[in-house]
């Protein structure tokens, strides 16, 4: 039964695309398979995103998007292909082993990517953010749960789930109970996650119903639950292309939240100042092997999330030939969008410490995350 579900779920692109940006590397998984990965870096970036892409796409299709996202957020990005996807499907070693995509292989794939960051690149796990889009939410939740159980809050920095599902079977028929044949049981695993969790989902998602994102959010432990982004009138594949500015702002706010948790002295220092202060996620200097941050007089960026609304998704349909989770188009460039009307929109949010944080984005071609902190 599990093999049948996997056959319906995984839909690798027929014509793999080459990676044009970043450093392409090959990783060997614990099972012995070889998978391609792409490492995009920014000098002295504070955070690193471990990106698990959606279905029916490969590294070549998302490479440009991730390159731009890396620049805009000023983060490193390591993205990888699942076994049987992308140029890895053409690898002689994998062909001889008859490697195909599966749940087990996906877990080994993301573990290999995480090991590359922590063991070879010596990246601090607390600075790594797992980002899973659609099918990628499965391996991301798996690794987040595993690291949380082994290391607690020190296991991983954060988790972003983009258009996630409760589990694969519940996309087809949600009976509300555990299914022994189910794969990627995100709703069960999310309960054990110890790192901050940010979920974004389109309210008109016809592939993975919006209620999946809502119910998944409700199962996130309250102490690590971050206000979600319910993208109004958005579907499964167009949040980042049609709500680009707001999408970027939400991710920036999440990064600022992680910065505040991991470096509370930076925010506390800013709050004590009487004038506007800039807090940058970019480490500007190093001493004794560690990073330090500085503040200057400028603006910052963050903003409120959309209110929770009920799902308008209809009854789920059973897939026959092609997976419901298949993505038919590659993501558009995050810099290629028609309207920038909300770029100069100022938003505010009240935090528990009583200060008002006001956000403003003037351009997406920036390399820092900034904020205005007003003592009131």
C-alpha cells in the first residue's frame, strides 16, 4: 500500500534542468544513494535555510528563485533534490541501483543535506532553518521532530512550512484518525517540535486544502507557535509570485523573531535607546570566533499576520493518474511581479515588552533586515 501511495505521490519532472546559480555538490545518503544539491551563500550570513522543494519540480527549476531569495533575505540556502529527481535521476550510480523516490529515501536525503551543513561546513544547527514546501513539508517535519527529540531547543533554529499537509492520505480522504499506511504524518510529528514554527498557506489552495495548514498550526506547541500567514485568495503555487512583497516581509519577520530569541541582548539594547535604531541580521564584525551585532540610526522591517479564517476548500478528490501534490509550473522570480503597491506600506505590531515595532520596506534589493524600535 505504501508503495502505491509513493507511486501516486512523487512526480519528478520528465526533463531535469541544470543548476545555473550557486555551487552544485553531490551528497551520498546513509542508504548509499547520490543526490545533487546546491549551496548558495552570502558573506557572513546569520542564518542558513535548508530548502526542501515541492513536487513535480527539481533544483534546476527553483534555482533562480532561491538565488534571489538568498539575496533578498541575506541568508545562505542549501537546496537538494530527492532521490529520483533532477539530474540525480541520470546519475549512473543511481541508475544501477534502480533508485526511485520514496518516503524512506526522502528522510535519508534531508539528513544528508543537514549533515553536510553541520559536519562539513560547521554550521551551527541553531542558525539552520528548515523550509519545506508542499511535499517538502514531509522531510522537514521529520527532521525537525528528530532533532527536537535528540537535542531539544538546541536541535534546530526554526521551521517554515509552506502549503503543508497533515499527511499524504489526509489530502485524499481525511478520516481524522491515524492510518497505518499513511506517509509523511506531519500532524503527529509537529507536536514534538521544539523550535519556532512558521506556517504559510493559501486560503484557496485546491491541491492541499487550506484546512490542512490551519489544523497543522493548531497542533504546533503553543510555546513555539508563530503567527501564521494565511494568504488571502492564493492557491498552492502562487503565494511567492503573486504576493511577493508580503511573502518577503513575513519571512523577514520570522528571521527577526529568531534573532530576538537567540540574541536578546541586541533587542534589549535597541529598546533602551530613545531614538530610532537599526538591528541587522547580518553579523558586521567578529570577535573571539563569534559574531557580534551593531546598531545604527535607520529603519526596520516586520509586520502583522493575516487573521485566521475558515477553510473554503471543497471535498477532497482521489488522484488517479497524477499526484494531487504535483506542481505544474515552476515558481516565478521573486523580483518579477507587476505590483509593488504594498512595498511602502507601514505596519506595526505590539510586543509583550510594550515597545511598538514599525516596519517599512522601500525595495526588495536590500541585504539587511532592519527595524524601527520606538520607546513609548
